[in-house]
C-alpha cells in the first residue's frame, strides 16, 4: 500500500455527525431520477407518465450516445415528469410499488465474465444501466464508452464534512467488491487505483487484489478525485482517467452474475438539524423526507451531499444520484448589530480574526449565512492553503476571468473540478465564488476545445 | 435594535431598483452593513461560509494602526511643546498633537471617501472598506505641519490615479496611500521634505535622524553625529523624534506588526524579506566605511531599522496584498528587494535622505513581473511532469 500525505486543506468539524450503524429502511414510496445530476449528458426521455417500469427499465438515454442509459431504481408507475425553464427535464418521479421487480438481463457465470472481451463488458455495463456510475476527468462528465482511460480511480474515501464512511459499508462485502474491481481492471490499459483512508479496516479495501491500493492521510480535500489523481497519476492535456465511488463498484456483481440492476444506496443522515442521525440503506433517488423520517424541517436547509459540495434540494427534494449523504443545517440569515466589531467567541473562521481562534470551539454549529457581502478580491494569499493541487489559485482565477483558456490550461485547470475550490469559497473574505469561476472556465474550455 | 433594523429597511426601500435613490445604492449598502451584518445566506454550495469578511479584515488593520496613531498624535504634540520650550505634560502633548493630526485624518478620510463613493456610484460596485485603511495610512505618512488642502489634493490623486483608473480596489498596481504621498512629495516638496516641516511650529527647524546622518562629514561616525544632534537609540526606537506623523515610533509599528501576524492579516514573508534585505545590504555596505566614505557607511543595520519610515513602510505599506507579490516566493523576493533598495536610496542617492516610499512604489511596479516568473516556473514544473517517466 502506498501512502499519500496531503498537507493543504482543512477539515470543518461540523456539528451533527451520523452514528456509524446501518439501518435498512427498505423501499420508499417514491423515488426520482434527476437529469441535472448528469453533467455532459443530453438526455432523451424514454417513458411517459403512468408507464409501468421495473427496476432496471431505462428512463433516459443520451442523445449523443444512445447506449448510455439511466435506469429506474424502483418498480412501479411513472407518476410525474417535472420540467423547468425551457422545458428542461428536472426529475422523473416513480411511484414505487415495493415489489422491486427487476428487468432481467443476460446472466454470466464468474468464469464467463473473466473471458469476456473489453467490448462485451462495456456493452453489458451500458445495457444494464451501470454506466452513469463511471465518470471521467477532465470535466467530471459521465465517461465516454469509446474512450480508453489511462487509469481508473475507485474512490473509497470521502473527506467532505460529515461524509459517509464507505469503509463501514464495505465490511463483509469483500467478494462482491473484488469481483467489481476485476471487471474494472479490464476497462483500462493502465492500473485501477483504489484509494481509501489510511485508517480503513474493511478487508475489501486493505486486501484488494490486482489493483494498486493507496492510503490517504490529511484534511479535506484529500479525498477528492482531483487530489487523488494529482498525487497518483496526474493528467495532462489529452489524458483521460475514469473514476467511480466504491459503493458503486458493488453494483457490478449483481448486474453481471444475476442479470439485475442493483439500486442499493447508502446515505448518511447528518447535520445538527437532523434527528435520527445514522447510516441508512435505501435505493437511488430516495426522497429527503423519507430519509429524515418526516420530521419538521421549517427553518432548516436540506442538502443532498455535504455542506461544501452538496445541492440545496429542499425538504421535498430527492437524494441526488452521486450523493451518499443528507445534511440538514439551520437556514440562518439573522442580522447582527455591528457584527464587524464582535469579539467573535462564537464565530467560526479559518482566519485568526476572531477570538474563537484562541479559545477554540468544541462543536462547530454553522448555518447558511454568508457572513458578508461580495467585495473585490483583496486577500489573494489565502486560497493556496486549501488546494493541494500545486496550482496558483489566484492566477488561475485571473486567467479564467480574463477568458485566457490557454493560460488556464497551463496552470492546471483540467485537473480540477468546482468542488476542489469549495474551501476557497468558504474562506474568502470577499465572498468570491471561486468554484463557480472555475466551473465557468471548464465549461468554456469544453465548449471551445 | 429591531427599531433601527426596521427603519433601515424602510429607508432601504428607496434605494431599490426603480426607486428614486437607486443610483446611490452603494452608499446605502455601506451604511446598512455598517450597522448590521448583511444576513444574506449562501445561494449555492458551499452552503456554509467563514465568519470573516473584508469589513472585518480592514477594521483589524485599523486596529493594528492604533499604536501608531496614538504615538503619532502624542509625538506631534511633544515635538511642538519641545520646540516652544514649554513644560510638556502628557495631556498637553496629546491635545496639541490632536489639534494638528486629527484634522489631517478627517480631511484624508473625507476627500478619499468622496472619490470612493463617487466611483462606486458611477461604476455600480460596492464601496470597498479598503479606503478606511488607505485614508489613515496616508495621513500617518504626512508631516504634521502639512496644509490641509494638500492633504485633500494628495489623497484625491492617490485614490483616482493610483486605484480607480485601474479598475478600483483589487486591480491597482501601486499602493494608493503611497501614491498619494508620492504625489504630494514631488508636487509640494517645500511642505513635504527638508528640515523644517516635521515639527508643526512655524520657523522651527530640526533635522531628522536621516538627514543628520546624510549631512555628517565624510569618514565620520554616523552614530556620533546622531548623538551630537541629540538622538539616542532609545529615543528613536520609542519615537520621540521629528518625522512623519505615524512613522517615528518603531515600537508602535512593532506592536501593530504583532497584531497583524497574530491575526494573520499581513504576510510575514514580506516583512521578514524587508528586514532581511535591509540588514543584508546595510551590513554589506558597512564593509566600505573609511575616511573617504559617507558617514552613512558606518551605520549598523539595527540603526537603519529605527530610522525614517522603514518600520512603518515595511509593516503597513509593503504588505498591501493587492500591490505586492501574490506568490510566496515572489513575496520573499519583493520584500528583500524593498529592504535592499531602501538602503541604496538612503546611502548612495544624495537627492533623497529617505527611500522607503520610493523603494516600495518601485517594487509595486515590479511585483507583477516577479509573479510572472514564479508562475512560469510552476507551469514549467507541470509540463516537466508530463514528460518525465511515470513514478511507481
């Protein structure tokens, strides 16, 4: 095992961690697939309202590459197709009947799988609806099946605040996990890199075979894909790597061996606003209220994902496709008299500008208050402390704002994703949306390049 | 408090789009957020934000300047009473100092604030709290005897030409406060330099330590010359000497530095670089002392540090994050070069006894170039990684 030490970054020890016990909550009464979860895909709807679907029935296909399909995680009836501005698809809601009847696909024996060619494997993963679990860098889109990546990263670590520890999920799942890794092995000419916390205990991880294992140490964003790629097998212009979450590797075995799509999903219920904070086993697209057990959520913000990178989906929203966490924090937004004069015993800041940095805080309770208005960037030295990618962040921002794609690429923008700069946005006293600027830059490069 | 909040909301309605006072929204925003935190929440990820904002940062810089402000007022008064031969009491010094200094500060803020608000309104951006720092910094670099109209002209030049024409806060190349001072320095040399401006008493002349040393006989001892003129190391360190309002007390500057470093508002690399550059260069030049050399060459580094504007400039001016280098290596080079240039201007250039202001402005101009090379280095490293054989 190779150990990676990450120095830059910072952990926010937010109040409201989940207990590491898995509660099986079964099948919710409805689930949703949300097209905005899949950047890079242009989705065509394949079902109509009131259609009956099974687990594994395709709901969407990609217009550019129709072999990429997104399938239903539940059996039942399509109850709503919700659209937004310009009729953009926002969500397809399936009313689950609870039977979880699955669409049967071709089954293989373990032996047959090991003899399948790369093309046949790709075909089977596409057909079975597994494909959207694999994403690629640069640009963090769903992987192109026609590409051959130089390596594949399995992300078995999540350093976001209060994130689900996948190590807990993978205990006793060694066999299925290893099967998935062996399949992934065939998709790349290079290595499969399995990255986990250096404290991980699951044998599925520590004893993974035929792959390269990496123990990761250090504060967030140590577990981000960009950080792992940067330290293990950095990409330059023209390179492609694929990545997927360790939980998703578990879907491969059922799909190939039993011929059914496995919609299982683990979600950590976290944040000081959530009452029963545990790990929940449910299915993809579960409603937030279901995970939170219908508690009263007035005055709270319900986030699918973490406070740093998640999406405010509201109490009536659904868990996003790639997320494995719900965070509930107070909405905040109260105005404070002469706040700039405050000694700040109870203010949380990375900076040393409040007395809390001397006295310390046991449990950090944060609401969604922005603590200030937008200003011009003045303190340009703080960003580099939170980005471990050896990128001069301030200069990258300037290049992107000026529309200088060439310079941005030279500085390493292709290695990054918006989420890598969440801590910069957090810490910026000018309240600059650093991640948003990076996203704009990436989108510009994607469009023009 | 709730009453005030309600009133502000009521007034604020007049500044909303479509209402008569919409143009002046930045002015309302500045007042409104002065009274209460904005109370706005994060629209999207990250959903939580650090408690610090620019207002807080700038206020802390002003807090760090408090020792200098107080010493500036006290010393201005002390020098006046000393010159008049009056028996000086503590409160007497504070009072006669305040009469001179407070109007300068008020005029600097009023004139600077006027331009800041005007540009914010015309260019439709927020009023940046940086002018709270620029105004006081500028005032502290002036001699206490300066005519008030010159204070206003200087800060106007500094804010408009030094900052706003480059696009406003965050985009300026030069430090606005120093640009303002440089303008007054070159435009009105009679009121900004020489021996009779540092003490606000008409017709009273006393050379500053720097000009004492500059005027000392060749081959003489600089320390002896200073002592003959009545300057001891202790007096100079504590700041009971003539000079610009805020610069005289090295002790007060060091207190400010301690505060800036504890709160991590200023870059320690720049300050350390300045000290290193000044020490290295002045120590090196002492090697050339001799009968034909200027007296300055006999002055050891720690005397250089307590003279003129070095402490004030390197702690409060050179560390301006916008006009200094924005890379860590760059900050070292930038700081060292400032220290080095200060010594060169002081000792080798006969025209100006002090070099802090010019050295910092000069390096402000070079900071982007330094950064360019540092960033190019990073880009080269990234490219080299591509061509290198893969490790492991």
